[in-house]
């Protein structure tokens, strides 16, 4: 994702300066999911929060499927929070190529396909542009 050491250090020093028991894992979605599964699988008390912001739209559908499938292997309670692009084109495909490395994914369909629980889902109007919308969602296992 777009999160790097600089952003994490800023959050540690500012936003979460009084909270010391937060672990941060940085990397590709697949690597983060696997690292989390391995690191926390023996402690079911630990809850996990994933944050992404406008980055999943660059993931090719087969790798997004792989990531969702990997999420099913996490036994810890988790919450996945994201804000991503939504193309209001009327297409029924779960994913379709937009241009270059950009993809549209219907995250609601992915969430439902993998039997996760939708906690929040909202498509936000982008004003004059009726095609390019924003979808905000939180889901959990």
C-alpha cells in the first residue's frame, strides 16, 4: 500500500503517542496478511485493523481474489477499513479493467463472495462526475 516507515513513524509520534501496544506491518497486501496470520495466530485475543486508501484499485483481480482468500485464513477478529474508487458504469462484472494499471472492483461483491460481514458500506457522490464515485467500507470476519 502507500503506507511506509515515514508515515508509520509520524503516526507513532503524533496520533498514537500514548498507545504503545500497536504493531505495524508494512508491505504488499498478500505479505501483510501472511505476516499477520503467522505473528498472531496463537493469540486469539489480538484484534487486527487493516487500513487501505485508494490502493486496491491497482490490484489485478486474480491477486485480489488471492488476498480475500488469504483473509479467510486469519482466525483473529479483524476489521478491514478502506476508501476506494467506484466506477458507476452500470457494468455487472465484479472487476473490470479501466486503463493502464487501474481496475474497478465491486468490493461489496468480493466481501459477500468470501462471507465476510459488512459493517459499513457507502458509495459517496463525487459531485458533477457521475461515473467516478467513491466507496467506503468496513468489513470483518
